[in-house]
């Protein structure tokens, strides 16, 4: 319980500490332009990321920790601009609102990051695989699935579908499909290759390989 409380309270405390300590130590003329471009750039990137994730392409943020830091950094820069009186009028009100609203988002961002990464069993520069369990609220039946995501650019990844073993592999001849649903097994996977056109791929292990297909 204590680590959870520290994880929720420490980031906002550090955030407000920086807002209180940094402004008197910053040379206003030297930081005016860098803070402006950092604020505008981070805000535009956040809006673009959120907008793209809401489209029909089934894209999601590939680096949740990096996106969370971007949100916090944008709020911090907004607060510094407001404290240093580098924005005026409506812009200053918006900067203040963003600066004070960001700490409210921190617990949500922390929980989102924990939820987003808890079920990831494999990750590399090209793909990631997520193991999830769901129980029907009416039937009570628990189903498991391994979902494959493909990297799209620097910030995003796209849902391709669920992974299913296509044939018995020599390394795991008995119930090869079931081995996918055990988290402890996944560290033996050394690489994952996928052909998006044929919707097939291979899990490469030190002891062999396991072919699979991807269903929507």
C-alpha cells in the first residue's frame, strides 16, 4: 500500500516543487523562446496523438511512459511560462489551467501506464504481444488471447489481431497453442517475425520455432 501511495503522491509533489523552485532561477530573456516552442510543440504533439488514436485505424500509443512524460513536461512548461509572465491575456489563463490541471491527470496517467504494460509479454522495435484474460459476466467462462500489435512510426502501434499456433512444433508437441497463455513461458521467445500480407508469423526460440497465424 505504501509503494502505491508514494507512486501516486511523489510525481505531483515533484511537479509543484519544480514550479516553485525553477522560475526565480531562470533568465527570462534566454528562456522566452525555448519555452514557447517547447510549449507549442508538446501541446501540438499531444493533441495529434490523442486525435490519431481516436480514428478507425486502431492505433494506440506505443510508449505510454514517454507519452505520460510528454503530458507532464508540457504542463510544467506551461506553468513556467505563466509564472514568468511570458504569456498574457487568454493565453496566460490557458497556461495556468494546463499547469494546474496536469497534476490532476498524474494518477490517471500512472494507472493507464500500469494497465497498458501489465499484460505485455513480448516487445521489440517492430511488434509487441499482449496476453489478456476475460471472464464473461453472464457465462462465467474465462477466455484467453494473445494480441499482436505492429509498430507504426515512432509514437504508435496498430492492432493486427490475435495469435494462434498453426501446427504442433517439435519443441512443444503437446497442446502447443496453450503454451502461449502462460506468462512464464514467454521469456524463451527470442524474436517474432510477421508477414502482414499473409497474416502469418513465427515465434523464434533458442530451441526452435513455432509458426502462427493472425486472426482479426
